[in-house]
C-alpha cells in the first residue's frame, strides 16, 4: 500500500511556466518544487495563527499570568507533547 497521495490542480500556461522556471533554477522537479512551496506556505499560515503581539501593559499582564503556578500540570503536559499542526 502506498502512503503517498496524489494532488491534482489546474494552472494557466503562464503560471505553469513560472513554476517550471523556478523549479529548474532550484534543481527540483515541478512536483517537488510545488509541494515544498505549498508546505512552506502552510507552515507560515499555521504559525501566523499562533504568534501574536501585545502592548507593553498587556505583555506585563500576560507575563504575570505565566509566572503564576501551574493549575493543571496534566493539561500542560498534553499541550507540550502533542505535534504541531504542520507535523501531522
């Protein structure tokens, strides 16, 4: 049984040529280039959902909460041991 799955898509001639040119420059096949680029973008999108910015006041409040003792160590262990969404 193959563990790989097929992904099909349609592209305009100009987009296919652009992708083929970039793939050639990187020494990759079209499929390898597209899969790498898609995975890179997917990781970026997922990371954007986990990173955030705070004002100085909100950062102090956030840090104060982080400094409090852990109320549910089992939940923290589950969180820290599960795989990232892009590692699934």
